[in-house]
C-alpha cells in the first residue's frame, strides 16, 4: 500500500470517515512541485479543498488538474509571493472557493540562493529574506479576517523552515536568517491568535528532502526573479561528494527524506491529532542534528 493510502487508511480507522481535513480549505504556496505538490495531494486525499499557489502557472495548473481528476477539489491561483499584491488576490480567491472560509495556510514556497558571507550581494540577501519571511507574513496578514473568527472550526498555519534556520549553514546566511525568522513569526501568531480564536501555528524545519532544491546543480534547474535574472538551484555534485553525502553518515536513518514523507509531516501537523500543538518548530530530518 502506498504511503498516502496508508495515511488515509489510518485517518479513516480513527473516526474521520471523510478524511482528516474534511470540509477544510487549504492554501499551499509553492505547490506546483516538490513538497508543496505532495502536500496538496495528501490534503486533497483527506477531504480538503486545496488552493494551489505557485509562481509557475503551468505546474500549478497541472497539479490542480490531477487533483480534480482524482475526484477531489482544487483551484489554481498562480502568482509570486514576492509580489505585494499577490497575497490579497490569493486570499480572496481562496475564500471564494471556500464559500467564505479558509482553514489552513501552508507557507512553503521558496528556494535558496547561496553564497559565503563575504561574497553575498544585497540583492541575494533581501530576495531570500523577503521570499521566506515577508511573503508569508503578508499572506497571513491578508488572511486574518478568515482566521480571527469564532465558528468552532479548526484553523492551522504551517510555516516551512529549515535546519539552516535552526542550526545555521555555511553558505546560507540569507536563508538561515530567513528560516530562523519564520520560527519567530510562528510563535507570535500562536500567541496573538491562539487565545481568542484557537488558531494553531507551527513550523517544520526540514533537513535533506529529495526535491530539485537538493538535486545536482548540474541538472540546470533555476528560478526567474521579477527583474528577469535567473537563480540556479541545486547543490554542486562535487560539494555533495566532498561532504560524504552519498552515505548520509550524519543522518541516523542514513537517507534523505522523500517529498511525500515531508508532506506527511505537514498533514500530521494540520490534522486533528495535533490539536494541542502550537508555536512549535518540529525538525523533520531523519534524526540529523540530534
Ligand atoms: N528540499 C529540502 O531539502 C528542503 C529543506 C529545508 C527546507 N525546504 C523548504 O521547503 C520548501 C519547499 O521546497 P522544495 O524542496 O519542495 O522545493 P521545490 O523547488 O521542489 O518547490 C518549491 C516551489 O516553490 C515555488 N516558488 C518558488 N519561488 C516562488 C515565489 N516567489 N512565489 C511562488 N512560488 C514560488 C517554485 O516554483 C516551486 O514549485 C521551501 O520553503 C524550502 O526552502 C526544503
């Protein structure tokens, strides 16, 4: 039985016959591929109506189509989380799709743009800080009217962090600061919106997950910035070899995680089984850094 079918089966056994997220509306940014796309699929399997948000409209549309064809419900709202106008549009369309309700936000969109400190440009610094902190903040702020409500329904926000944020990482000063920043944002939301409205907000700090972000740089993946310049994605093969990464000796489980396993942890956090967990940063790393 596949991993997501097993997760669904567990939910069904435990008194959620329509799925763990039945009737909930979820925005997942960066869900055109990788961890976000897997989360969208798992959420849809659990009865959520999913809003697919990605800068890559073609990929967002493809994920949306596959979810709808599988009998679940999704809409595609492509856009750039760095565009100050996009959060309002995303939230408006999500609320229309959800008949006036939004229950879950997963702030997942992102990439890395590495350099050692003495070679990092201001542009590199501010692009990554904005992408991983300002973008999520604006989306959460735009969605405030749908989270600061008292209708007795679950509300949950998951911000995606990284072990670079919780432990630092050479070559990633910008990304480490940004990913540490969302842990503070997370705790603040838990404290502002928990007491009156019961909103939960948590972070997941991923370790090494197999997506294009951690693939070989030589594969040629890139993102295009608003000014048209390109940022190459991935880790150079030579760097991966030098770190002895092939044996994954720094990971107790001795392997990287899959995008589906990463997405499973997001689903778990949003599920009713985590209803008393808020303000936390949970490391999903195969045990690395313990
Ligand atoms: N893969 C890992 O090992 C790892 C580790 C730690 C944290 N993360 C984090 O997990 C999240 C998902 O990464 P992934 O590994 O699935 O990468 P990915 O490249 O497979 O997917 C990221 C998605 O985000 C989208 N995106 C990028 N910039 C965007 C923007 N400005 N606006 C809207 N969408 C945008 C991309 O188009 C892409 O579809 C990121 O926040 C990343 O920093 C990943």
